[in-house]
């Protein structure tokens, strides 16, 4: 990484933008959403043909985030085959225990509806590096999956164990997410990728659904993932701003946090370019609010030390 000269030049320009006057974050960043994989150790089934079939280790992330002053990072599960969840959890914990990198916490993969979920997650909940669980609910996952009684039961268990659940689902399924949140009031939730809005389409339904979710006090909105929708098309701050600004308005300054979504973000832009765009979009916000977005809220939501 970067794998091509074009990608290198794009990253270099992004770093320059981040360090320009008025562009750098107000203090060190907590990147609350980083995917790490070593293909010699684990390989997600979706990898082939994804455009992401390459190493995504600490070394590559460190290079991609150069100039961004990332003080802490959170590992996010990579949608491995369910049989590989224990291996992924072990690798994530090892990553977070390695003092040579910035990773301090992990949201690991899991299937809350499985009969064996309690046996899987209860021991892992005792590991201080494990902060939560995520199951990707978009793609081929049927609508309504998160409302099955056994799924709700598993998500409630997370709250009992002191863990959170990251919501990653289609924007059309946000009403289901609201019902799940209502059914599990003792569990903390993180809405990944702004709820996957149609960034380049009609945002009206998404806005209403996000407003509904934001009314629940046990949900934090993660400003991440949206730039990946560009996928080769030209984009500007104006394309992303309506989503970002609505997230800030809906959740308020105390319940929004930055997530890089590297390396998935590179489908639309280098990590530095996405971060620089978010910085420009929020440049007129009070310094205290920007500090919460880039740092404080992630520390609180994922209980980082």
C-alpha cells in the first residue's frame, strides 16, 4: 500500500490537505472503525473480486493514515465465515495487546441468533480489549433478520455482558434497527456508516429514519463509510455534507464519532482525503464539538483507556 502510483499521489495530496492551515483535527484522532486483515492468517469469503484483495495490516494502515495523528484505533470485524469468529477474535485481541501499534479495542464478529452465542461471547466479554460485536446485516442477509426473537435475545445478552452492538445494515432496514434498539434498552448501539444512506440519491427517507433512531439515548452515530459509495465517480465535500450535517444535527455533539472505514473507504477515496473532507465540512463547528467528533465520543462509546 499504496498499490499504484495514482493511489500514492492521491494519498499524498490528502495528507497535504490534512496538514494545511485549518484542516488538521484539533487534537489526536481516535479512528473508531478500522478493518485489519492478514491474508496469510485469515481470509473473509467476500474478498475475491471485491477490489480489496490485498494486505490490510497495521503497516499498511499506518502508511495510509500518515499525517492524521491517529492516537488510538478500534478494530472492526471483517465479516469472516462464522467458523472463523474465534480465530478473528484471537487475532484482534493480539493486535490490541501489541504496544507497537495504535489499536486499543475491538468490535468482533458474532451471530447473536446462534444457539451457541452465549458460549462464544461470554468468555470474550471478560477480555478488556473486546468492546462489542457486529454482524453485517446488509448484502444477502434477509430483511427483518435483526428482529428475530433469538437475535433480539442475543443482543440483549450483549448489554448484560457490558458489550455494545454495531449496527451495519441497508438504509431501507433502518426502521428494523429502531425496533431492535427499542427491544434492547439495556444494550448500547453504534450506528455504523451513518446508516448507509444513498449518498448520491434521495436522502428524505433516510433522514426520517435516522431521526427516529437518534431519539434513543443508547445509540451513537458513527460518521464513516459514506465516501466508499463514490467507487470511481468524482465527488466533492458538497456530496458528503448533507449526510454529515444531518448526523450531527440528529445525534447532537455528544453522540457522533469519526470512523475511517479503512481500507473499504479506498473504494471511493484514500483515507486522508475522506478525513480532510470531513474536517472541511465541520470546520465551522465549535472546537469543543470537533474534539468530541474526532476523539472524545469514541473514547466514551467504546470505553477506551
